[in-house]
C-alpha cells in the first residue's frame, strides 16, 4: 500500500472510521487531483461519515448541503440581503447619489452566502458535503456543474466568482434516481458497500471496546442475514452500533428471542420488517454467513 494512503487509513482509524484501501485511494485522489468525489451506496453504509471524518483529518470546516426536491439558487448558492440593500438605498438617495446606486447595492457585501458560495469563499480549503444529491432534481444538478468543473459560480449582477481556495467536494447518493452523465463526468467515483463481517466486527469493537467478542459476532451475523432478506429498509452500520449499545445497556451476553422481541426497533424501522423478523426464531438469523 502506498505510504500516503496507509497514513490516511491510519489517521481515519484514529478518528473512528475504518477505511478500505479502495476508499482510501479515492480520498487520496480527491485531495491530490482536485476533483469532486461521488460516493454511491445503500443508505447507512457510512458515506456521510467519510466527509465528516475527512474534515477532522484535515482539521478544517465541514460545510454540508442536505439535498431535497426543489432546491434553488437562494438556498444553495446566494441570496441578496434585501433589508441591507433597502437601508442603503435610502441612505444613497438622501445623498443624491442615484447614478451609482445600482452599482453600490449589488456587491458582495450585500450577499448572504449559502453553502456552495460559502465553500469557495473560505480562506482555507474546506470539505463541502453535498449530501443525497439524488434527492434533488436535475435542474439543481445544472447549478452544480460550473462549481464541480471550474470551482467558480456565476452571479448575474456580479459576474463570475472564482474560488478563493478550492474546497474538497464529496457528493453522496443513495441511488433513488439516476444522476446525469454530465455530473458523473466531473467526479471521481466510488461505490460504498456494506462492510464484510470481519470489518463490521472491527467497527463495533472500535466504537464499543468493552463488548464481548461473541456478542459482537452474533450482532453482525444477525444483521448481515437481515440484509439478505427482502426488507423494506435493510439495517445499516448505524443500526448495528445502536443494537450493540442496546445489548450492552441491557447486560445481554447473547441474542435471544426475547431480546429480539423487545429491541428489534433499534434495528428495523418499518412495521412489516419487524413483523417479518418477529415471526421467525433467533436461530434462523444466526446461521453462518456464506
């Protein structure tokens, strides 16, 4: 393994994130090629945590844009500070300075910066997380293209605003819809899968060092077998950790039918999924993983 990449894996580990070599390589390229990184994968596999841990690793700020349908320029890039503009319009008019009025009230000092503009205006490189880009519509993707390719934003009244420093951009997607080719072309790409049994046990031990090895293995085997079932919402890593914490709080040393009946709500969040599990025995989910 490349020394820079191995150092990255070690530093992420010290920040409680266990990186695979492939994902570590993608992050290394993100830092050195100055290209955005698109992370796709099922919900709950740790995509958002990559950006949060990268900001900790670099000792820099994390600027997060949570995507949803209907995002527009005012909520993502900038908005004019109309109150400040009106105040200064009245002041300029009293000074009979109407000729320069238009130029004066359309400057950067009258702009309220939203996450995208804020990220390229920072004095030092920040991590920009564009979370769940698949929840936004294609029109919003078009807003992003200039930023993703040239690290600049065009504002009609001001012209082009170039980045003071280039942010490290991470986009995440749960694949609820297909992203455009134009956006994909501008990004590095990595698929984030559910961790292997061994890696997920390591994650649990990293977060919960006091957990018994046998209990940690039971939790992971149970969760992995759930993911193979036809569920509305398979459990992610966060649910594994929540359940392991719950079992520790209850002083449980193994998973029993009673434990499942009483705590399955920590793992599954759809009633149909809960009914499916409650109608089976614990042993049906504790058989060895193929």
